[in-house]
């Protein structure tokens, strides 16, 4: 910087600081166009209508600030400065004037807002977590699951715009036209996975190769979360339903700069009426089953078979009618214990193989045999007669309701899958029948 340019640049910097300060004063004094104490609070509201009105008002207050930022030599030239996230990248310089105005109002000075932006631009790399809240689990302490993945209480998830969105949805019962009782069931836990972002700041958009690499990593994490939630259904057993997925920087200043990133919500084929609470969540079992399942070769036949069975087990627990649940559960058992080459006497084969593989004394084996047979009876009543189960079912010396038969059969299937996972393979069932 020579003697002639120094005063000019200083004047530009002072002009930006002064304009920010004046606009921040107007923002702090502005009233919200909707039901919020101030415009500043309305800007950060998760209420869609309030946020939209406030954003328009903020845009008006920030008029002219982007041009001053462009003229300020402390910021990179041009209109693009990208912050890379786990979901792609976001243009930090887009409407940077508005961001600086918002931060000047919150931090109490224009210089603090400018220092924040400059510090962001100097950051080389960063760490964060991909987060997947789930219905169906309540815990008080984190559980280490597998290869860095953890299950944590929701109140330990870092604050972000996405978490505020989730809290708003929980408080209002969701905003969709399709109603589910899950909208009123509190979300108490989340899966999290650490991620390091290298080369955080770029003046160019992601290249095609970088986008492809991000897409591959995105799908890998998505598959990990999906597989982990399936495995977690064996704890209880009860359904575990993923809610959404997003990435959050560990540094709240970077999270602020990235604007919360993108959020992936889920399309669910079947949703349960409700998910009963665990009496006590077994963290050790959760770690074991998730670790066992994720450690299997994803391309192996055994992994694919167990994955299919877990998906059907999950659906059996989410179906609203007992007959439909029995259909799902029979698919799970036949995938695990059936024959590919022959479908004759399938019910008998599956029942015999499952009972012998699970073991136990003679009384336990007879009980399990009767239980699975009765479950198949519930299935057959729906499939062949279009009727739901009625009355009681004799299992050993007990008279059980159809609901109890299904609940116990689901628990038996979960136990079967856990034992298969421990061995990392599907056995030769003809050997099981002979021995």
C-alpha cells in the first residue's frame, strides 16, 4: 500500500463501518411486521411467515452495503467467496452486507461484525458433524457406536439454524397437511458423525470432480445413518425413525457464516402410530449390534440378506394392523431362514430352522415353535381370507392375544438377527436341520 492509496482505503473502510453502524441502529430500533418484539428477533425466527417479512425489511435496511463491501480492499474482489460444507458450498459474499448488518446489530458494533467476516475468510480448514435426529430413542449420555459415529442426547447437539427449525416443528406439531402422531412425539436423540472440511474457503465454485466426491461422501454417510437406524431397531426391539440430516460446524462463528447449510428431510413409506419409550436403553447392546452390522462387507450376500430382514422387521413394528405386521415379519424370517431354490413347506422350514438356531432347552424350543406357527397363522388369515386376527392364541400353556403373539414374535426375530450378526454369516440351514 503506497501513501496515496492508504488514505483512500482507510476512508472506504471508515465509510463501511459508519454505514453499518447507522443501519444497525435502525435495525435495533425497528419493530417487527409480525408478532415478535423486534425486527432483529423476527429475522432469526423459524416461523416461515415471520422470517419472510423480516428478511424483506432487513434487505431494505441493508441497501447500499454490498457496494461498500465490494469497494473495501479487505474483502476479496468479485461477488463469490465460497464456504465449503459437507453438503456442497455456500456463497458467503452473497448479500454479505445484510450479514454484516445483522452481526453489527447483534454484536453491538460494526467493527466486531467486520472482524467476524474477516476471520471467517482467513480460516483454512474446519471440523463439524453430520447430524441425524431420530424418533424412538431416549438417552442421558452419549453412546459410542462405530468408527466415530455416536448416539447423543438431542440437547447435546450443537445449536444451529437447522436445530432451531427442528425445535420449532416439535413445538408446533409440524406444519404438513399429512398428520402423524410422531409430530407430537418428542425427539430426544441424534446420530452424529464427525467430518473435517479441508480448503474451507474458495473463490471458485466446486469443480465437477469435487462435486462428484462430495456426492459420493454424502451417499456414504446417508447409508451409514440408514444402516445404523435399522440396527438400532434390535434394541428393545422397537422402531427407530430418522427425522432429517444436516451438517453443523463445530465453530459457531463458521456455522453462522455458512447460514445453516442444507437440510435433508425423509420420505417414509410407513410411519407408526406411536413409538413406546424404552424402559432403559441398552447402550452396550446398541454398540454391539450397530458395530456388528456396519462391520460386515456391504457387498456380501449375508449383509444384504440381514439388511432386508432388518428393514422388514422395522416395518413389522410400524404397521398399524397385526395382519400386516405378520406379513412383514414372515418376509424377514423367510429372507433369513428360507430357501432360494424351493418354496415348498416354507413355513415349516423357517420355523424349524429359527427354533433350532436360537436354541434353548426343550420347553423353550417348543414355546418358540408354537409362537412362530401362531404368527404365521395371523399372516395366513390376512393373506388368504382378508381378515384381521380375533380371539386368543394358545402358545404352550398360555392363552395369548394376537398383539402379544406379534410382540413376542418380533422380539424372537430380533434375537435371531442379533445371533446371525454375531457370527457374521448366514449358516447352511440344511446342516442346522440335520444336527
